[in-house]
């Protein structure tokens, strides 16, 4: 799995969730995870979550740490499973590295979302393109510009770039381990 942290800050508006984003925009061919820091503001035209569309949800934040994961030859169920795996990895990472700032209130993962009490730390969606399955996952870097009560990496004194690199590496290792596990099993009659 290719990984890449994009140094340039830019906004996520949902249009980045398209086939071959990592390859066409950043030269990362094949299964990939890319990350960057930037604003988030997703208009209805780029929302892919039907629940959010029906609720006329506002999904926004002044600064978030974004990830796009893309894998090939997988169905949407696999994409949602990878989305939840990434959320679990992110929750465990923040929990481990922010223990002194959590004030004995643990982070909770509910599906693909991470919460600190009633404050939401992350957003995420998994979808299918004509050639791949993709996940967008993001965590608030600040609590500014969010339409709901949020937690952010700043609350836990976590630096976004290091957090991104560590999470991409942890996910890459898990993805490779899963891939190897699928290649060492004999079929059963």
C-alpha cells in the first residue's frame, strides 16, 4: 500500500473522493492512503451519504486532518470494513497518545465515528467508484467552524502531520497483514 502526506494545505469538499485521486493527483499507483490538512466544507452536490442528504446535514470544519484510502477489486462491504478498521486504529492511537489530556474520559468509537463524551472528533464515509472502493476519514484539528460540538487534535496536543504519518503507517501494516492472511490459506472442500 502506497502512503503519502501532502504538504500543501487545501480544502476537502467531497470532489476529491474520486477514482485514482492518489495516482492522478499525487503519483501513488495502486492501493493507497494519502493525507493532508485543510478546511472541510461539503456541499450537497458532493455528499455521498444518503442519511446526511436527507437530514440536510452541514459537514464543515475550519481545519481537519483528512485521509483518503483507495483499494481495488473490493466491494463496498469491504470498504466499510476498512473504514471502521481505520476508525478503530485512529481511536486507539489518539487514546494512547493523549491519555494525560483525556481526563479519564475515554474515546469511544461508534461505527465509523470517534467521540470524546458528547464531542465528535471525526467524520467518515466509504463509497464505491467504477474501479475502486474509497474511504474519506477526517479528524478535527481545531474546533472552529464545526456545526456540532466537537473534539479536536488540539485538545489532545497532537500534531497533525505526525499523527497522519503514524496512522498511515499503522493502517498500511494492518492492510498488508490482512492481504498476507488471504494468501496463506488453503481452500476447503
